[in-house]
C-alpha cells in the first residue's frame, strides 16, 4: 500500500514536531492520569495518538496519508482495534516514525537513592565517581565529586562521534582535551564536547566541585 506523510509546512522528523493544535483547551485544576497501556495493541494505539497530537494533525489527515479510515484509526487509538502489519507500517510511516519506535514498551520506573549504588574513590586524589543510570544502550549518566585542586586521570577516547555533556552542580571545573584546556565551567554551566579524544577533568579551586556527565556513544 503506498503511503505518504501527513502534509505540513515541512517533513516531520522523529524528534521534532511541526504544527501545534490551535486553541488547545486548558486543563482543569484537577489532576488526571491516563492508565498505562498494558498490551502491545494498546501501546501502539497510545503511541499513535501521542505522535499525532505532537504533530498537531487530525484523524482525517492521518487517514488520507496512510490509507486507513478515520474510524479505524479512532478505534486503534483507543486500543480496541488490532491493525494488520501492512496498516501498522503505513500509519507509522505517515507519522514520520518507524513501527519499532511506536511499539516499543515503555521503560519501567527505576530509582537510585542517594545512598545506593557503588561509588568508586581514587585513593590518591579522593575523586569520587558514581554511575547513576544507563537509560538506553550507549548512554551513561555519571556523577563526579572532585576535591579542591584535584585532576582525574586521563580518559581514553571513546568510539568515534561519541558526545559528552558536562553539567557543573557546584564549584568550577576545567575540561582538558589532548592535554590542553578546552573550556572552564562554573556552577550551573553546561557544555557538550567530543568524547572521542583524550580528555580529563580538573578542579582549579580550593573548594570541592561536583558535576554530572552524560556520555552518548553512537551505535
């Protein structure tokens, strides 16, 4: 079945929305929580509804682009219709997504308390490193504590096109790459740098510095 993307001012990517729905009614003050989709059929319907809302398009527009009737799409979004594989692919492509993206199970809640999880301490410098999370493959969130005037050992380059995002919580740090200063960051500052070069982190001041690093390795 030939498919087309829903018309709009530009072709939507998976990570950006296009038009917003005008005059969206305000929510009432009462909190509302939608039930968590339990079955693959319900998950797919909820994902289609969310993606359609993100793009700001109507059921009729999606029906025209995908070749699936608006009535069937409405039932699908409510979780009461299990579409054929051909229809599911057509709907996904029309939304600028792929089928795997729209059928992926939601991540389970994971909580790491402050006093939980292993923390590694360098006996020579007192620098502390704690892995906080690995939310998806190739992504790590790490917390560092650097005593005053301390510097980490040199980190070997990560794979090509790796990106590291540094956010300083307290104090000041200097990011060095290939032995030279790249950037100085004060508390509240954030920097995104290449992670595929030799690098280290230094605390140039007397007071302790803390920061988080998100390492994103392409795969």
